[in-house]
C-alpha cells in the first residue's frame, strides 16, 4: 500500500464525518418503522422477542496509523451511535457485536460464528488510496472516503440481519446486502445519502478497472462492474424524476434503466417485510 496522507486522520475532519455517518446509519430502521406503520400492518398483540444489546469492541491497534483511526472512531463515538440506533429500532433475537480491529488485509466482513461485524482499521486508508489513485478532487476526498465506508458498513449490516433474523434470501446474499445499503441511504431522498450511495458505486467502478483484478466468476460477489451498475440502477429507481441524470452519468443503458424503478420497489418491499416483526414499538 502506498503512502497515505496522515492529516486525514489527525485533522479532526474524520471524527466529524464519522459522526455524520453514525447518525445516518439508523435511517434504514426508522424508514422501515414508518413504512410498517403507514401500511397499518403492525400487530400490536404480537409477542416480541427479547431485545439483545449490541456490543462494542475495540481491539488494540498495531500501528501508529491504526491508533489514529481508533482515536477518530472513539472521538466520533461511531460504533456507539450505531449500536444505540440498532437497539432503539430492532429487537434482535441474538446480540450483534461491532468490532474494530487490526487486519492483515483491508476489509469489513460479517462473521456468523459469533454474530459480529468486523471493521478493519486499515480499510479507511485503503479506500482513500483507491480514490486518490483514481484522481478524485482533493476537496471531495474526506467526504467520499466516509461515504464509501458507510456503504460497506451497511452492506455488512445487511449480512448480519439476514443471519440473525434468519431471513430467507433466494439468490446471492451479497446482492441483497448491497440493496440494504442503497435502501438505507436513499429512501428518504436525502441528497447526502444519495451521494453516499453513488460514491459507493463509484468505488466499485474504480476497482473494476484495476489491472490486477481477477475475474472470479465463481465468487459469491457480483463482479465489481456489475455492482457499479446495479447500485446506480437502484439509486436511480428510488426516484426516477429527481435522479434522471444518473443513467447518463453512470453509462447505464436504457435497456436496464427502464426496469430500475421496479427493481428498487422490490428491494424496498423485501426489507420492509423482513424487518417488520422485529421492530421496536415506536413511541406515540
């Protein structure tokens, strides 16, 4: 990995950006609550599962850069804010752990053996390096890094919910997890959320052009280029009138974009129904 600018982790911008993400990541749960209430489908007499508190763990960092990232995460109360949102919105039948840790390779992943989302300290600088290599404008760097990171975290939350809630998912679970990321970020029409989803798509577009990228057709993930187009399609489909520029900007052809509104409604319907019976009764 190339040299990463140290000021991103020491300037105080990262904690502020992470704090904004932490606030936004609760949106998918609040949106699902609103959708269920609006549809009038909540059964007030249904017995509720016992709520399990979301756990937070910070493993000791092994490098100076990881120590700076850990400091930023703690200052922003990033994981703590996400845990509070989850506990306030969902009654999970099994406790979820959010763990920041040192890893050999930059990554974020869900471990079903102990119901934990593992967030590697070196993921943030790796995202930054990818964006810098692609020539991102300096004034957009911090925002784009945090946007891509938020997309990854929501993706892993999708895996966690599928496992802990024992959701039946036909087809690729990875695609459904991507769909949760998009749904969480764009459903309320917030411009920052839309931009975060598009930045997530752009990262996959960047990765698809790497000369060392393997064409692993057997992999559980869709190819990076496919994920780029899928995410742009779902974002556009969430609001075709307001986001009419997305197909042209992303190179999404008409033969695909015409189906995007239906595709988005299908993913929205899946997640609304999947979360319904696990929602905490909202305060009146």
